[in-house]
C-alpha cells in the first residue's frame, strides 16, 4: 500500500484545531475547520505582512476587497488561504456540499472558431468530428425517461449551419420527452452566433429560446476577460463585453446563469482578479449568477500545450481566492471531471461547496484535453460518500439550487 502526501502549511497554533484524515492511493488530506474563531488567531500567529493582516481583518468584518487586495490574496500561504476561504464558505453554506443528477448532450464539436486552448474543436469532415442528428439526440434523452435526473446540460461547438430555430426544436422535443427536466444550455458564444444567424435581437432570441424550454444558461465561453490575453487565446470568438452583455440580458429575461474563468494559460493573477471583478460587478447589478466555476486549462491536443499545466497548489489557491473575492456569489463549484475526484475532495477545504453532478459518461470536453477520468460518471452513492468522507454534508439540489434531498 503506497501513500502520497500533499503538503499544506498551517500555522502551529492551528494544528490542534484541525482534524486530518489521510487516505491511501487517493492522495488526499482532508482538512476541516473545527472552530471558526481560528481565523482571528491567524492575525497573531501567521507570517502575514501588515497589508495582509488588514485584508484578513476586512474579510472577518465582511468588508469588500478591492482588486489590489484581491491580487494580494495570491501571495498568502495556501494553508492560510484555505482557513480564510473555509471561514467565508461556512458563513454562506454551513457544511453543505451540493450536487445534482444530470447528463450532458454535446450535439457537435464542429466549430467555426479555433481557440488556442481548445482540444474539442473540429472542422466539418475532419477526423474526430461529429454532428449528431436530432433523432439520435432524442434517443439518448429517451433513455432517461424512467430516471430521476433533474438536468440536461447542452453545449457544443458553434456549428456554421445550425441556428436558433434548429436548437429551439431540439429543446421543445426534449421537453416533450422529459417534461420536468431543467434544460441548461448554450454558452454565450453559441447564443451570440445562433441568435444573430436567426436575425433576432439578443433579447428576442433569449425569450424565444426560453419559450422553447430553455431554463438557464451555463457559464462557458468567458475564458479570460482581459482583451490582450483574450486576443492571444481566442481572438475569433465573442468579446468579453459581448459575453457579459449576453448574461446580463439573460438575467433580465428571467434566465439565471453560471459564470466561469479559464485559468492556467497566459494570464497572470491580476488578470484573474480583474475577471472576477467584472463578474462581481454584474452580479451586483442583476443577482442572476448561480455559481462560479474555475476551469483549468488542460494541455493535451491543443495549440498551447507547450505551456504545460499549473499544479494542484495553484488550483487550490485559485478556488480559495475565488471564494473570498466573489462575496456576492453563493456558490463555488469544483467541476470534478476536470479536476479529478481526489483533488475535488481537497478543494472542499478551500472554499468549494459544489462538485457538479453524476454526469453519466456524457461529456468529452475535458477527456479530449487530457483529463484523468476519460469516462466521467458517479452514481449518487459515490458522490455522497466523496462528500461525507470530506467531513461535509451532501445535499442534492436542482439546477437553481433548490434542495431536493439531504
């Protein structure tokens, strides 16, 4: 039996106030805060600069951080960040960790864009491309008629010939088969193209899709908002301003959405915080985001492979900073097919309170980019055990975070 240890710095005074669980083979250390007052002791025990102590004080007092303070969070020790992020998460979500029962539909990977980081994109007729006919998609939906899934997640490439009416028909047919299913579908980039192709305004297009059965929209396509970095990694697709406007308009029409950020490529910490700040500003305005999902750049089969990937230390730091900075977001999600089950468990001690859903081996986006789990699927028992062994309380939710079962 082999053991792999993951090192986290924790101030000496904190050690007695933590519970550690070390599991073999999974490479996991679970750290659970035993006393929320521990965060006050950090101010006197940890090796913090005066600036960092002022930042911690603001967090304790629930005061909003500015972008400079947000950027400084990345200079904190990881263990201290975990304590602070867990403190913030505890106030928002207690010890609950959310999941849902879902499956994905990826109608096509044919795409008019060629983003540098994308391992999924193919041109028409290229090896590895697919465009499933509607009958085949509906056959897959039929297979869930007697199940208790609550969400179907639909995203794919921006196909040159498919417009809003094509996808609207797909939504309506899905609702005929599964009347109670929540349809979360189409990134802002997909929406931008299909609505323009149909000759509609953004608001008209979103309302039409809502009438077809659209329930909410996912957060993909945000990538990184900084215009210079965006120009280098995805210059062809919808701009940052367009992404934000599409989500703002969706919120105004009654469609809630998720938000994402692609990290670990050409961006730096300042770019990440500026990205989070734009999301926070829009959330102040609309309160329409359900959750924030950091998405890790994966290096296989794309044009940025020479960069490699950031390590787990950076992943956890990014989750913790996101939890602390996004004070008006209730939820931070670790997308387990991307991160892996073991690191997802660790992330629950760094501000994460959602791990997505059962998935049912229905997505290829991250497996094509080199994710370890090439056929991602977990049943309810596996998910609840993953959460419980992290010292947390599993809560089944629907897409909009209404509680189904504890």
